[in-house]
């Protein structure tokens, strides 16, 4: 035996060296040292694993503001494209709409943002169909798009403020 765990066992072993049960004593000390060393290794691994998990959690939360900015950018581009009086480029708008549909699931942790995404998505889908069918003369639908975009931006700002102040 060697290492810090064998130090207290040395004097005990010398004292019991002439006893008939010295082999039993050494075996018991070896088993005890094994379990103590195993426990220390397990505890150190658990503590370092918990630290790594906390670092990863902090890293993922530090990327949240970037995700909100990307969401706002996608939403703004879609609203501008669909609210314009230009002809609809389905090959461009279609994939963007599909990506925006998935954003509600990506922001499921933020309920207000998720609801604002779904509300804007509904208005975007209706405007997409209206433009595709050449029935996009309704200014009410355009104003609804801008109102829903403002609601989404406000919800994102509110969640970002909560992130900055550590309330999530």
C-alpha cells in the first residue's frame, strides 16, 4: 500500500505485526483503503462533472440573445417580403416561412415569444396565400402583419431583459 491513505495504517500494522491475525488486519486495511480511494475518485469525478455541466448551461444561456436577434431578423424579412407590393418569389419566401414555422418549437421555453411567433406565423400564412392568389389588396392584413411583428419584437425584448437580469 502506498499513498496518503496508507499513512494512518502504518503504525497500526507495526503495532499488530506480532498478532496471529496480522494477515486479516492487512486484508481489512487494504479493503478499507480501496473503498476510501474509490469514494474519493467518485466524488472528484462527480464534482468536476457538475462543474462542466454548469459551464455548458452558462454557455447555452449566453447564446440566447443571439437566437432572439436571429428570430427578429427572420420575422422582419418575412414581413417586409410579404407586405410589399412586389410579386411573390415563392422559391425564396417558401423556405423562409418553413424555417419560421419551426421557430415556435425552438422558443418553447419562452411562452410569450412562442405565442407571438404563432400569431405572426398565422398572419404570414394568410398573406402568403393572398399574394399567391393575387388577393393581397387588403391593407388590413398588412397592418396586422406589422402589429404582430411589433408584438413579437416586444416579447423578444422582454425575454432578453429577463435574461440580462438573470430572472430566467
